[in-house]
C-alpha cells in the first residue's frame, strides 16, 4: 500500500508509488521514479506538498502469484463494468485490484493452514 508523505519527509532512494501530476493532470514524475534530493526542490517549486511512495516494509511481504491476481480480476469484473476513460479511473481500479488480491490471498492462505 502506498504511503503518503510530505515533501519534507522525502528521503533519497525512496520510490514513487504513483505518478506525480500537476493541477492539469500532466505527469510530472512517473511511477517507480527513484527520488533524489534534487526532486524535493523541484516538487516544492511545482507546489506539490505530498506524494505517495512505496512502503518498503510492506513491499517485502506483498508477493502475489498470478493465480491470485487473475482470481481477483474475475471478482472485480462484477464491480467495474466500464472501460476506463482516464488515468484516474485506471488508478482506482488498480487500487481496488490490490485490495482484492489481498483478500484472495488471505482466503487462499487460510485454506491451507
């Protein structure tokens, strides 16, 4: 799950979890960008106050297999019955997919305990 931090909390080596966009929805920095000290100044200059970074601790324990992902996608088909019109809708879907995969994984894990 991405972690919301202020620009002042930014540390070199952190990785963006979601793209940074301006008020016109233009992508300023892409997802997975490894942050450097220079990014702090640029983000403040652009007026960006907060960003989502990858949570390193959670990333280590979140390893999903393709079967769990496919099962979660099948379950989400009943809730997402439209084609994405923009990147925001796609981000909502991806967040929902991550949560659904966690649920599938927990059920799968409990079946074999």
